C-alpha cells in the first residue's frame, strides 16, 4: 500500500516562503508545520485513518527541522523566549522519539512459539482468531473449586477475604509503598525476551472474555523477570503503574478513575516513557495517568503478560524504542 504523502501543492506553498535568515526560516517552518499538522488532523477526522501514524515521513522531518532551528535561534538569542517555548511545545506534541520497531506480533500466523518466540511460564495460552488468549483461575475460585461465572457463595467470599489478608500481610499503602503479592500458582504468565530501550512506546490491543482478578503488562529487567515497570489493570478499579524493585514493589501512580473493560471488545492501551523518565498511559484513546520515575535507567530485557484470573486476550503488541 502506498505511503500517504502531504498534498504537494499545499506543502510547496507553505515552504516557498522559507527565507535565509534563521528567524524568518524558523517562522516559515512553523507555518509549514502547522499546515502539515492541519492536513493530518483533517485526514484523522475523515472516514479513513492515515496509513502512516507513527510520526514519520514528511511531518517528522518538519518536526526535526523545527527543533533544530529552535535550538539555533535560542543559542543566538534571535527570537522571543516565549515564542521559542511555544515552538518546542508544538514539536513535543507531534514528535515521535521512538523511531525503531523493537517488538511486533499480531498472532495472525496462529503461532506464538516462533516469529517471535514467546515462552509460557505458567498457566494456559493459545492462539485464537482474535489473538493470544489465556485462562487463569482467580484465588477465590482456585480455593473453592468455583470456575463458573456464578456469584461466589458466602463461604467462598470468606475464603477470599482470608486469602487477601494473607497475601497483604506485608502492608498495603495505596500512595507509595504497596507491596505486590507474589505470583500465585493460578496465574497465567507468558513472556517475550527482547532488547527494549529505556525510552519506549508500547501499544497493546487487549480484550476480555471473562472478568477476573487483574491483567498485568510488564517490561522487565533480568532473567528472573522480577524487576521493571508494569501496568496493572483490575476491572472496575483504578489502573496502577508499578515499579518492581529488588526490595519489593511500589505504586508509582494510580489513575484517577477506574478502568472499564468491554467484554469481547478489543481495546487499545498505549504506554510511553521518554528519556527523562516521564511516562503516560492511555486506554481507549483517553489519558489514564502520567508520572515521572527514574528508578530504572538501563534497557529492558523483555515483555511479559500476566493474567491473574479470568480470560484475557492480546490481539497485537507493538513496542517502539530508540534502538
């Protein structure tokens, strides 16, 4: 499929006014960038989605040049600081620092053990027409023998409460030092070894077949997969951004509102991290949380999906980075 290009006439008209002097070139480039972004916005609201959605191509070239000229004007003190700040803000909104594809899989080949090769740690995983799916039994169901969708009995609820108390014996501080419970035997875990840069952009299409305890997406360091950053999604509860360290796990940030799963519907989760440790999380195109954490500076060694109860699927996964 041919790559979508910015309409040549409009692009040429914008760039024709570029002058030699740095400030005039900067202003002209600003006009070009606004025109190009305006064209992209118009396409985004049309019936068809743009083919090139990664910030590459002509728009990315404009953003790179805009950044370069802004820095040049700043060093030469050739433009108003407020104007330069606004230009940097514009560039940041449309810039894509994660330009190298590091991980990609949509499971359309019907296989997860090759191209790329995933490894099942615990539980059950299989590929359906929709994607990679997993089944796991929640702690309450595992101890009571109830794996149906029926409401748990009073006895099962009591067992669940006791189990939760035992797993939270190390404390539960929602603000900073909440201890993550160790993986249960009922979890379904799968992982994909891959070299992933510390700055990353992760896009996952996920779906729920049957509600369960939680679904966790982890970028890990080390063969033991015990350290790194993860996003914990619990149906009907707030999303959590977690830092897993050698001394335990803690909550970096919690969303302001609960995350809602739509049964048998693919939903898009996007998680980004830049070179300064600034992370954002979007779910279904809506901002969920943002936070800054510099606990990990080194690259990550892979991605892991952990189903802690229920039936969840991964239709596709894409991770871009800086190489």
